[in-house]
């Protein structure tokens, strides 16, 4: 007697034999890109995720921030966070493509149990600085 698919106790959805996993993906882009270029790059990564069978639930542009140390001659960088749903075996391909892109100086993909619906702490911090 098997357990019904709805009662598996996991928040992930099963599709095509691969379990969908939730990730918070932060991409750090070079400082010399303009905001429209950064948004274009984020859209490119959104397309890559969709082509791999995933979905981008939300995108946050954290803006141009100071780096703790110089990375590839950059003292500042544009930060973008994507909340994504992606099959677990596809995250290595996403990381490979992030590594290849010359405009991405760092990236971090963190698997989470569920995606946050509220704005991240960085977005709240940015809004406080504006006010």
C-alpha cells in the first residue's frame, strides 16, 4: 500500500521524474553595467531557468553595493536575487552558466524549504535608506 502523492510530506512538486526544489539565487554583476543591462541579464537568467523546466517566482534588484573586498578589479557590484523553483538536478547547469557569464563576478544558490513571499531583508533595508 503506497502513500498518496499529496501526502508525501514534501513541499516540492514532482514533475517528469525530477523533484522540483526551491532556491534563492543571488547573482553579483560587474559595477560597470548600467541598471537596464543588469535587468536584461536578470531576464536572460530567467529565460535560462524556464528553458531548464524551472520557474522564477520573484526577482529583487538590490542595487549597486560596496563589496567587502575587490573582486576582479570591482569595488562595487549590482546584486540581484531570484526566487526560483527548479529541478534539483538542473542547478549544476545553472551554476555552470553563471560561471561562464563574464558579467557575473559571484553567485550563490541556496536551497530553501519554501520561498519567502515577503520582501527580503535587503529590500527592506533599501526602502529604509530611501525614506
